[in-house]
């Protein structure tokens, strides 16, 4: 894990836990750390998807699949800061596509993507996270997506008063 | 309410979200953003051309989503930075990402980090899911695996 330009001189334990999560879970795939730093009923929100049901166990399963897709993932932390119980992190991930991702079989292609996440803490554990990342750029780098023109003619704009 | 720098930054960000993004008051961009403002969206290179170019982008966004409504679910400050999470709801009424108006309702989430100096926004890093937006416009498809190139073995593996 490389860290460039950490934002907050008022470092705290929560920031350190996020660093461990990135280093151990995201980069190395050592998922034991998840049980240590996430609450059991952890709620995960990614983009506009519905909240992941199943808490920490289900999230851990997702991380396991993600690590199988991107086993050599390396992360650069460009921003990391906190305000009380909330932490924001912006990371750049670099990985080779080596396992099924979104139904797409291994392509062996190198991919780079950006994630910005907000994490809420209570009693030293992450209880909820809201993560945003551009799935389109990942799929484009895999050469696995087609954008086409609308099938239906453009709708007339509504009358403006 | 205190008048700390962080509090002032939060008030400024709130004006940007309410008056520019929702309200379409593009003149306010000159007041809220530094002239050499640097905008980073997803994995794209920073937008060249500073505030003027960003304003032009805002104008196009406004034409694409004229009825945009935002819900700010998170906003907090740390030193010179403000972090925000916004849920946006809008009808697709003008060209965006090369797609002409579809008239469809679209919802998307944006996580952004804004850096401020001397009462203006100097740089912003924004993550949002373009794929979900295109899915809701019904203009995107994941290619069948058969069409993909055969798996390659990267060097060194």
C-alpha cells in the first residue's frame, strides 16, 4: 500500500484500521482482519445498488471473490481523513484480471480503477460503508462492454413553463 | 454555529450543491471555484482548462438533467477538505456520454472530496458509477464471453 498526501494530521485509530483493511484485506487477501475491524451486522452500500444483506459474513464472501478476480491488487491511497466517527478514503487500485468478474471470465488484462468510500465507526469497528466506483471503466478496460444508441427515438422534452 | 474554517467550507459546499447542481445557477461557479480549479472524475485525467472548462461541463450536465434533485446523505469536513455523498434523481433530457435524450428517470450516487483554499474550491475528486446510469438509460450491455479475446497469461505468472 502506497500513501500519497494523507489529508489529516489529526490521525486516529479509525484511520489506522482503514489502512490495515486496505493492506491486509484488499491487497493481500488476508480476510481475518475483516472479523476484527467490521461489526457483525455491517451494512455495505455500493453505488446505487441495494444495501448488501447478510452483514459482515456476506461482505467477507464478496471480498473473497474480489481477491480471486484481482489477486495481485495494489492500492494507492490518495486521500484519507476523518471527522469523528466518519472516515473518507479515496484509493486507486491496480490489478490484473485473473478470475471471473461480473460474469466475465479471466482476460489477463491490467486494470486501474478509483474508489471513494465513506466509513462509519462505532466502538472501534466499521458499522456501515458507502462506496462509489466507476464499474464502467473496469468493464471498458476488460473490453467487455458495449454502449449503443437508444432503441427508442429520443423522448420529446416536457413543455417548460 | 461556529465560524471555523471547516464550518465555512461546509456552507460553501452546501451552496454549490443546492444553487449550482440543483438550481442551475452557473454564474455562482465563478464565485465558489478557483480559476485554476482541477477536476478529477473516476479514472479520467484531470479536466484541462480550469474553472471555465468545468463551467462548460456544468452547462452540458444541466441540459442533460434539468430537473435534477439531490439528497445529500453525508457531508463532513477535515482541515481543508470536505467529503460528500450525494444521491441524484433526474430525467435524461439532453445528450450526455454521447447518448441523446431518452426521457428516462435515472438515479445515481456520487462520492466526492473537495479541497478548499481561501474560500474557494481548488480541486475535486469525484467517483460515480457511469455504468449504472447507462443501464438505466438502457444503452449498455456486457458482451457475451464468447466474443472476448482468449485469456492471456500475463508475463511473470
